[in-house]
């Protein structure tokens, strides 16, 4: 069984209502593709011959989010076991798009009564399929709960209910990602489609149709016109959907990587010392990290994995003498600066940027962990979201020597230490120092740090011991 999807019930009710009023209506796009691939759709979109004004009048709770392009958002209240939930369904009118002067939206649209004409404007054949859920051969679906029996929702059962005007079924069978119509025209209409092509091909393990791939290579520089936020979001999806390695290989092969992340493209061909990195150059090493990213992983961990060695090309130093080795002195510091520029350019939030840069900044510190003082080790464990640092180090190790001794040491020690020992309650505050007769100033920070250091080392445990330390080391 797919998990219950309350949005299905709302979408099917909308479809039935439209049909009851004499309009054509179908499920369209990604939900049809996913059902045919045996995947649970995240949402259901409806396409119809009804114009936006009709849809707005027909349903009580609507939002004209894209009425200029024939798109209305319809809210539905669901009954049954999930009563009270409101679902949102995108309802789009059959249309023919005019020219796209900005590489994003059509300058004008013309509504049509033809579903066949409508799908010609869509991006890829596998996304251009329509599904009639009211077809007599369609498996039973609970219209209220959206339960879907995975044993009956298979491609052969659904085929009679599918309208395929673009060869999408054949491409699904063959595992091919193909643009509808002329690839150059599809990508010229919306330049982001080039990144979407990479993401879909990687996610489903499909090959890219040669003319479609050629069009991407030809038009790759056009991706510069797409907003940085949209580029960032597509790249993040590629990194977190479980097929990051394949996605970035395709980005590289099509020339898109050099356009959206030129710093990452420079990793290719940067040799590493074989005694530490038998896997090969920095690009190969990075791809091996990306290969370990699980579907649904955090975006900060994913970007940290991609950028952890981003400073190596700029710091590459070949062996200078016999017996010397390749070095990357200062690559962490340079990597943080480059990572900060990438995060700024792609407009990550401050919190996201801080965590990504922290992952870059601290990824080499695990090598020192066994030799750290107890206080230093505890502060290391206090890094924000330390499990992400630990996960990155494990991937880093598995993509090189495969030795997990440092990982196991850090994991076991971090799990064994009680939280109150890693982040102990301060024994003294600034007010306490004032009460002891000290004048407020810069020295307070040094004094309180000395107390915390001794506390983390375990040499003091009480407020009285902290006062004795202050009076001994910081006489008035």
C-alpha cells in the first residue's frame, strides 16, 4: 500500500465536479508519471477545459495564484478519518503558450479545448501523460482517503486510462528522458528545464535522449538567466533525492556544472596523494561522497559533502623533493571562503550558510580528536548539529582509505559523554566576579573561560572551587 494521501480525495472530487458540469478533466504531470513508475505521488494536479473564471466560480475556496497562465489553486475539506484536513490542488486550464521572451513565463497564453494541444507545451514526455481516474479499467481508489493498492496500481492496469499524445509511455518503458517536441524550443521557453532534465534523469535512473542532451549542452550558458534561488533549489533536490552522484556527473557532462558551480567543476583532474586517497582525484573523491547521501538527507549535510574539499584546487602543491607528496596547505581556510561565496551567490539563509561553512571548516579536525584535551574534545562535540559533522567524516573516510577508527572514536566518545558534561552549567557569572571585587571589563571573558576550561577538564566541580581558581590565577 502507498501511504494514505488526503490530497487525492480532493483532487478527484474536483475532477468529478468539473466533469459533472460538462468539462474535460484529467490528472496530469508528475502524479501520472509516478503512479506508472510504482511511486507514491506527492500531490495530484488536475488539467481541464474549464477556464480559470469558471473554476474560480465553481469552487468556494480558490486562489488565483497563476490565473494569468490558467492556474487556480482549489482548497478542499476532506471528510472521514482525516476530517478537518484541507488539501490544495492545482487546476490548470488547457492552453497553448505563446513566445517566452524572459526564459521563464510565456508572454501570453491562449486557452484551448484540446488536451492534446495542451500537453505539447509541457517539458518532457514522461511528464506529458494524462490519466482518467474515472476510466472503467482504473483500479479502485478511495476518494475520501486516497488509499491506493500497490498491487493493482501497476503500469499494465493503468494503461487503458492513460492519454498519451507525446510517446511518454514508451519512454517510461525504455527509461528515456526526452523533451517534448523540439528540445531547443522547450529549454528556450524555460531555462530551468535544463536542470530539471538532469534531476529527473538522475532520480529515475533514465538516460537522456541524445537530441535533448545536445540541446542542453548547446544552451547551458542560458542557465545564467535563471534566478539563483531557483537554481539553488534544483541543485538541493539533486543532492537530497538519493541520486546525487549521477546528477552531478550529468551536470558535468552537459556543461551545466561549469555554469552553476564553476568552483566544483575545478575539482576534476586535481590529483591527490595516493597514500591517503587511492580513489583518485578530488572530483572522484567528491562523487564518492555524493554516492553515500541518503534520500531525504539534510540539505546542509549534502552541501557540506559537495563543498568540503572546495579549497583544494586553489591550494594544490606538487611534490617539491623526492619522497615529498602532494599537499593542500590551507585548503580548509580557503574552502570556507569559497564556500561562503557560493552560499552568498545562491542566497542560502544565514543558518544554512553557517552550518555548511562549519562542516567545511571542521572536517579535518577528526584527525586530531584522539589527541585533544578533554576540554577541547567536549567543545568539538558542542559544534552545532555534531551528528552532521560525524556523518560527513564517515563519508569522507569511506571515500578514501575506508578506515573508520577516527569515526568510531568520535562517535563512541560523543555518545558516552552525558550532555551535562559537554555543556555544563556555568559555575560563575559576571555578577559573581563583580561580587568578588573585580571591575567589569575585557578580563571577564578570559576569567570565565578559565573557569569553563577547568570545569570541562574535570578539575573543578563546584562554585567554591571556581572562586578559588579565580582568586589564585587572577589576583586583584
